[in-house]
């Protein structure tokens, strides 16, 4: 396999981020959620206005993973007030690691996770955290293998479906 390249995204990557967001969200969750709930979530969270706000947010960053100049996934991290939940000071949230299904099992997610951890280390952050749907066993296994441990849970509402996300954290030793 050719070398995967990871680079920080800019506003010029908006359409690519939108396309990967919609595709991976559908690939991962469409079979277990209603079409209405999926459509509403995608409309509210992956529209261009919302993604422009996220990309331009100084407390968030997107990193694109590309293979032979084709973007196949991305990482979104949040710090400070951009984190989706208040955590202890000096923490970084992995908001999304999205990899196109065709490329699962090829270590793309690992490279993106490593990028998030390296960002945390460079910023002297001592805690990386994220939320994962309790039924997303593949993701839970991946994060557990990487040393993340459950510390809480929260409610995630997808349309009219109330779901539980497990909150996982990894302490960074700087």
C-alpha cells in the first residue's frame, strides 16, 4: 500500500470534509437508525454553514488522511470551549475520526489517532477524551486497544432516538 499522508485541513477542503462526513456517517449508522433520523442529523451537522464554522473555529482542527491524493478519512479535534462537553482544564477532545469503509482495517484510524495524541503532546495537554456510541463495538475495541478507558457516559440524541455514548479518556504523560 502506498504511504498515507496526513495534513491539516483548510477551508478549501470544505466539500471533501462534507462528503466524507456524510458517507462515513451513513456507512456506520444507517443500518441501525431510521432514514428520517439519519437525514435530519446529516442536514443539521454536515451542512456547509455548520462545517464552515467548525473549520474556521480556532479551537478546532481537521486533519485529512489521503492515499495517492485521494482523501479517505479525517480527524477533528477540539480544545478549550469548543469541546462538546466541559472537561478538566488542559484536555483535548477527539470529536471525529471518520474513515471511509473501503479503507477500514488499513491502519488509517490509527494514524489519525496518533495525530491527535501528537497534537495533545505538542500542546502540553494531559488528557485526550472522546465519546463513542455504546453499540459501536468496533470503535470501542479500537480505543480500548489504544489505552482509552471509560470514565462517564452521556446521552446522544439522533432525531427521536435517545442513545448512550460512552466517554473514554487517555491520560498523556508529558
